[in-house]
């Protein structure tokens, strides 16, 4: 879709601001417009959020608990995006004010904090979540209160909410291409290992259907609770099953225990390949690259992704958070989400949820991962798929990519073998 001249100017300004690492600018007195025709709860939220010289947004991630190993860096990238946008004058003449909350790796807490951000803090939007359990806990709150959530992490698909924008990969932008990649490499016998919650179980349901349709085999399927740390029995089962590859959907610090114990058991990538969809640069750093060298991952962005925007993004992130900090797919998707919301608000000329949603359709942005576009039909974004290998220095080198952005297909309507999966 074509963008208005106003939007083009704004996106160019936002892209240019990637080159800035300075602090936010001074506040000003411009007022944002609001609509008297909006629902009463949403109108009240917009009016307070845009009061004075600022507009409030919520940031809601696990800053403590088992998921903090992954989510703290997403919070950091979102704050950096806010700082950059503020340095260029903010959104609709207002400085963005972040209200940061801790979901504490507890799904009811995510729902509680989401309600607080919308009802009490009157935020214009929220950037947050990681696990699908956290997202599904928040979803009814955002729909009830007509709030707006930007969810930055890859997930299992089979969902589309009018109150959520999904800036991480859906299944056809990560899971399905990675399984095709494995099959093409002759890795047909697959051991499925995941954390016991929504994303791994649903992702594995899809993987099993794909393998069955394409001549692969699921040799075993095992789940452990989030935060689980003893993988001795699981590793024994892996040895017994003799798979070609372990498809890993563990999340949080369970990955630390699994990969350390895998190596302690004498199994390296040369002996048995694993492919992970929730292990990125931040997790590699936390686990230790010596435990992960040679293993594979599937994402849409790596710190090594070769775009002009990414070179500036990585440089600025290291300036902001330290030379030893790393960038990763979920935190890049969180960063992109802030820019996309800002562009949609500018295009709408309003912070009102319904107007921002309508304006967001078709918005394009030159992100660190490459060009992304919001699909107005399902509020996911077009993304380029990348398979990578973890190296000894902790970086991930791309082995394969999709050649360009892939249209999001959260309900897998374009795959004959997936028919009926969304009804199960």
C-alpha cells in the first residue's frame, strides 16, 4: 500500500534517528487530538495518556524469574527506541514516557499489570510479553478495555486479535521453513523437546503434521516445566531414540541446564544437531557459546544480519548498554514495534487505539532485519526468515534465508497438510 507524504517523512525521520545515541529532547506543549466518538474507556485512556507534553506507553516484560534471561534485553531495546524517537521530537509533538512493569515470569501477573497500565496509567499502548502464556493471559484484558498490545516474540500462530500487533515471527516465518531446511539436509528423524506450555505444544503439533506430510518422523516428544533444570533423564531418552536432530522449544533458563548437561554427557553438535527457536544471542551469552557451538537456530534477525540499518542499530545498542551487550531477534522486534506504533500514530494524527489500528495497515519500515510491512488483514508483519549456526564467539552466522520478506500466514491457510490444525 502507498503511504501518505506525512508518513513517508515520519518514517524517514525515524530511520535517520537510528544514527543518534543522544538523550531525548525537551518537552513541548503541542496537544494530541482525540475523538469523542471512541468508546468511553478507550477515549479516557487516550485523553490522559496524551495529556500535557507527554504520551505514556507501557513496557511489560519479565524482569525477574525464569524468563528474565530473555526479556530484560527486549525491555532495553524498547527503551532505546523511545529515546531515539524522543530525540527527534517525539510523536505528534509529544515526548514518549515509558511506564515499566515486571511480569515476573508469572502469567496472572502479566494480566494484572496489563490492566493497571491501561486502566490506571492510561497508556496509549503497551509493548510486552514473551511466552504465549503471558500473551494469552493479557489478550482478554486488551480486548475488554480496547487497549493495544505490541507483542515482539515469535510464536505458534493460530491466533489473531484486533487488539494485538505481532512483530515477531508467526509459524510460516520460522517453524515451517526450519523444518523444511532440516528435511532438505536429510534430518528426517526428529526428537521434539519443549517447555510445557502453549507455544511448544502448539508448535510441535504443527511440526508433527508437517513431518508426517513430508516423509519425516517424530521419534519422541518430551516436555518439562518452565524453569526445569535436570535433563539427565531426557538426555538418556534422546540417546535411546537416536534422532537425526533435536527440535528444541525450551524457553528461559531451562536452556542453560539442557545444553550444559548435553555437553557434559559427551554430546556436541558434531554428534547430534539441535535446532532452537528460543535461543538467540542473549541466551547464547547466558548459556556460554562453548556449549552451543555448531548448533542451529531459526529466527528472522541476527546481530550479524547485513543491512545498513543493523550496523547503526548494533552500534547504538552497544553505546547505550555496554560494549559486551548483544542484539537478538526478539529485542529487535520489540525495537521495531515502537517505531511502527509511532509511525501509525503519526499517520493517524491521534493516539486513539481504533485510529492507530486503521492507520497501521500497510505501513513499511526499514528495520535492522530488513524491510518489514504491517499486514492489515491480520496485524502481523512481513519478515525475512533466516537459519543460522552458532559460532564459538557467540555470534550466529546465517546459513540460509528466504530471499525476502514472507507474508504472515498465522492460520496456515496456504498449507494443505495444516488443514484442521486451528480447530484442534
